[in-house]
């Protein structure tokens, strides 16, 4: 979602509505992505590796959150 927000082909409100997430959360993820993207290219190899793995973990947590939201949405729609 953060990448979609950065791309700007849809509004934050559209993304929030589509994924069932509050717009402020999307703004936070977008800010984290933009702040973290610059640090990927800074420093030496070990710092970059640490930032890269940290970015990977952050991405995975975001994906887990998105999947949780989707599962909850589907569970509500199916009446479980």
C-alpha cells in the first residue's frame, strides 16, 4: 500500500477504502517508506545490509497486516 501511495495513481482515500485501513496508517507507511528508502543508499556495506534486512522485515510486517485486514474482511462478509 505504501508503494501505491508513493506512485500516486490512486488517492489515499481510495487506497484506504479498498484495503479497509485508516488513511492515517497509509500516510505513516508512506512516510516510513520514503524515510527508509534514502537510508538504503547511505553508509557502508554492513549498515546497508542492516537497513535492507530491516526494510525487508518492515515490508513483511506490512504484508502480514494487509493479509490480516483482508482475512477479517472476508470473514465478516462470509458471516463467520
